[in-house]
């Protein structure tokens, strides 16, 4: 793996270039990122060229989620296609803001399109708004608003928009989820029941992790809707751990625990995805709610160069759409785990 970054202030003030090359876990990837900030350092403009390629069919042995149920035809297909170039160009704008000593956030516009390849044809326009608000100095309300519109004739499965969380492309950029090992692959597979791994991203309806959600279209035909091209969602977490002071001496500030109530709601387009000849149809609102906790290991003793690590445990106790053949228990015990906060 090669990762090189340098400031380019002599060219444009507050600008930098990052070059990353890697051949790890069956994925060959290259990224070239240029970004520039304004004088306030609150506004960032960026452009990125990215190329991904899996040369061999057995590269699926490394994958955390090697197979998916195809959203168009309803049978199992490889999550990543081999010997196909998934090359993209992304441009975006991000603004960070503070509106009081108790509030801060950011919003980001991003456009992404396939480029320099005949293997795929797709583009995605997305908007993400994150906001943190402290309430009565004891509660913290975190919110996320996300929307994406996708088009094109052939969107790769790994780059699609997922109902429950991050897509395989984003998971491949995470050192903990880019390959099976630390996390067992059977925690990330998709099927007719809920599964246990949920990584933040996509619509982030965390209660539906690993579930091949389906809905009826306008012709009363059942279609898969657990990944697609277009959708929107709202996510919220209300942190309440400040109400109860918990910092035992034996922890020595090496660990921190955050507890919160959460709720997620959104809509996703029905399959088939990415077709310019078919109108978009969306699901009804899909939602969950529950209780969660995040444990952050802040210091690692003699391993001073190790970064903080957050382990998350969420209980989506309420779902407004049930699993297949599970009766009518909308409220019951369920759990998902993840590395890092959901958003």
C-alpha cells in the first residue's frame, strides 16, 4: 500500500493532493484526491479520481459479503464482478458550521459518475447534512439527513445505495470491514432474516441489516428494495449518558461510553435499479427505533500510535416492516453491531 499526501499551497492556498495505491484482499485500487479550503477553512471543494478492479473470481474469498440476491432477477450473484473496472470521478463541496457554543454540523453536496470504463454506466448526486445540538447541557441530539438520486444503465452492486448501511465499496475502504476475518462473513451476509453487522452509510436504516427487504410495486408485483439507486432518509440519536456520571477509576480515561436512543426512517427506489427506461418507484416509509451504546477505546497503553476504536451495539427494538414469516411482533429484541458510530 502506498499513501502520499502533500500540500500544494504554492499552487492554491490551503490546497493538498493525496495519492493512494493498494493491492490488498483481492482488490486493486487507486485514488487521486485534490481538495482546497477557503480562508475560513469552513468550506472545502474537492475532486477525486478512483479506480477499482478485482482480477480473479477467487478474490471473493476475501470479501465480507461475497454474494447478494440480485435486485432485478431475484437470484444470487457475486457482490463484486471480476475483470471489470469500476472507475469514477467525484466532485463535491462541504461546509462546516457552528451556530452557537452548543451546536455544530456540516452539509455536503457530491456528484459521482463512472469514467474511463465501458464496464459500468452510472452517476449519483447526493446531499448529506449532519448536525449536533446540545440540549440543557445534558443531552446531545445528533441528526443526519441524506438524499441521493442515481441514474444510468448499469450501476455496480458494490457502489449502489443500500437501505441498511454502507455499501461494499465504502466497506472496502475501512480497514476492519474490507475483508472477512476480524468480523465473520456470516454476520454480513444478506438473506431472509435480519443479520448482525451494520456499518454506517447509505440510508442507514440500521434495523434492516443483512435483510433482503422487498415491497410491492404499482403493478402489485414484489420487488427487492434493500439496495437501489435513489432514496432519502432521516436518522437521529439522542445521547443521554451525561445524565448519569460514569467514570470508574479503573478505566483511567482509557475508555468512554456513550448511550443513546435512536430512530431511522427513509424510502428507497424499488428494483430494477439504474434504468433510464423505467420510472422510479419508491417503497413506503421504512423505519426503526431503539437503544444503543458505543464504547470507544481511547488509549492503548504502550501502543501509543494506535488510533481510537469505537465498538457499537444497537438494539433496533421496533421495526415498522416485519421479516418474512415472523408473525406480527413489531416490537421485540434485536441487535446489530458495528465499528464506529452509525453517523
